[in-house]
C-alpha cells in the first residue's frame, strides 16, 4: 500500500475526489451523497454495516478519512509520489578575509565583497594620581634565644616573626651546644661533652668532669658508689701544706710525685680537712655529728664530693665490705680482691674488678714531700674521726684480699676520696 498522506487537507481532498468518483461510477453503492461525516474516533463512527457500504467518514483522533467496504472501515490513502533524487547542486565559492593596515578585506570567488575599516583611535584617559609614599622597612634580625632561633623584624613592637627550635627532645626544644637528649629526657652536657646517664654523671664544678658509678648490694643495703677516685680542687706542690679552708666548692689536692697526670688517672690526694670540706683547724680538732661548727660533720657529710654525693663513713664502708664478702662466697676478708682493678697492681696483686668498682693502686702522700705505694696500695679517708688529730681510713694492698681499715693523722697525710650517693 502507498504512503499515508499526513496532511489533513490533502486527505480530505483526495477522499472527496474518491467519494465523487465512486458516486458517479456506482450510484447504487452510494449510501449518502452528502459530505463525509466527522467523528471524534473510529469507535464513535459505529460499525461498517451493509447499509453504509461506500460511506466516507473523517476521524478527528487520526486526522484521516475512512470509507466503508465489506465489513470494515478502511483508510483512504494517496498514491506513492516520485522518489527520484534531484541533481546535485553546484559548489559554492570560498571566501577569505585579508587583514590590511586600514581594516579587513572580504573576498568570495575572487570578488571583493566588502572592506571592514578600522575605527578611529580612542582618546587617552586621564593620568592616575600618585600613591602615598611607602613606609621605610626595618632590617630583620636572627637572634639566638637559647633553645631556638627567632627572626625579629622591628615594626614598632619589635615583634617576633618566626621561630625555629635548634633541636627537639620528646617535643621539647633544646640547644645541642648545651644539652643532649637520651630517649625523651634532656641532660646538660658536662664541659661540652655528652655522657651515658645510665652509668655516668657530671660533676659540674670547675672545668667539669664525668665520673662513672656502680650499684653494689641489694635491697635496703644497696649502695651507689663512684667507680673512680675524686679529682677536684686546686693543685698543690708536694711539700706545700693546704693553705685554704675547704668547702664543697673549694679544695686543694696533691698529685702523686707532683705529676698532674697522676691526678687525672688516680684522682687527687687530700688532707682530711680538705676531704671533709672543713677549715684547716679541724685537722687538729675533734669532729663528728655532735660537734659544733666549724668542725661539725653532717649525716651524711658531703665534704668535697659532688652535689648529691657524700664521703662515706666507716659504717658505710663496712656495709660495702660485708656485701662483697658475701658475694664472693661468704669468705670473710676476701671481698677486697673483687674491688681491685684488674691491672696496675704490683707483683701479681691484681684483682678481678668483678663489679666495676675499679680500685686502683693510687698510693698516698706522707709528711713532707714523700709519696709512697703507687701500684702497691691505696688509702681512702672516711667521714669518721677517732681523736682530735686522727681519723679512720680504708685501704687495699697488693698482697692481700682484704678491704682493710685503720686510722692515721689527719694532718700531713694525703689520701684518696671515693664518694657514695646520698
């Protein structure tokens, strides 16, 4: 069947023409010679009955004509039109736009169509006003604030513009030239040097010195001892007697054979009053915890030991002696060998240094300018007086395993000092 004509007017014309031809050709088949009836929908038109054969109707819903033939309504359609393609159109001319000094020339197919002229220059705008003079800038300065560096720029308030910590320890700023960090804990350097706080401490007096320490004993009787002899105070030549009253900050010492290198290795040698940090007159006066100043001994008595440390009493030395005896199998009198250093002792008298106490054979100074016993033995003052002119001391000897005890004149003798922690 041909294509349906969608134009309402064309369908009506074609339908009317068909209706007229039908009416003229077969008058008997024409049921109604009037114009086609119009219905909203095909259903509204009713059935294509016998008496309506040849009737033409217009259906508004479809905008189509139908005619009744047989028993059904059939659409009225026109014949198919000519579908032959038309001839191709001619190619158009190309156009160009050419810029010239005065504008743009538009040409198509070689023919100038138009020229677009440039507009006249606009007038220059008025000059802007000068801005206000800027303020003079102050010079910024980088300042050392101890644990930080700060940039300060003077702006009337000398305000800090930026700050950088020199180093951080657990989030806390610090100056690496002064302090050092172990874990998250800060420690002050000792004379510019770092040390191991787990086994060393700093005596900040004078030029500063690092000492090692060890813990001996257990429980309530445990003691923390310096593992080196004390080396603190001003140097005295051999025959010279101490001239100053000693304090925890001031003392005088001898060095074995008047050689300062011996003080660095073995520690200083001190008169008793110097070791106790007392006036020189106390070498010839009774001194204990009951004595009135200036020869009073505190409990514990710091003497010239570093802060937090003190000169051990005879009883504290006895506690050490008892512990090392027990630690060495319970044989009384044999513990001294475990306190001796493992080298430096005369004629096979070396110890085991089992606990790191490092008892060196420092020797001692006697009256006058006489030094004895280096490599043979060493004596340590105690904070326990005996008489007005004598005090207790402890000693180790190359030929014995004892940590022996005795007493001697406080004046003229130069003995070592070993400190114990408070």
